[in-house]
C-alpha cells in the first residue's frame, strides 16, 4: 500500500500517514489544528513485511485501511505530545 507521510510545524517528531496525497478529509479537525501547517516528508510503499523505525507496520496498515490515516507520536516521555494529551488517547490501535 502506498502512503504519504506529513509533519506539522507545531508538533516535532509527530507524523501523519495518509493513503491519498494531500487528502486530509479523514483526519479530525482537532488533530489538524494541533499539527498546524502540514508538509509532506516522504512517500512509502508499505507491506506487512516492511520494517519501520518507530512504528509497527501492521498497526499503520490497519489504521490506514480502517480510518484513512495513522498518527506517529513522539517517543514516550517526549514533552511534545499531541494536543497535550496522553499518547493512548490519540494513538489509534
């Protein structure tokens, strides 16, 4: 599956994966506001056997298929959590 990865100007080390380039329609408005202006950082081809540095590719694929997006949050303990919430409330399992 092809996906597109974006970062927002307001949230360092937080990334948004989409199935369609520049189509943010599946992403809740609150999340888009938290990210700020978006910049595409890469295009990836995902498959169950592919390794990602900080994400479980199966979770990413599942979120992309079910929701149309996936959020990669900063590592635990990072002071820049999305919208000031606990990771579990925004990390889509």
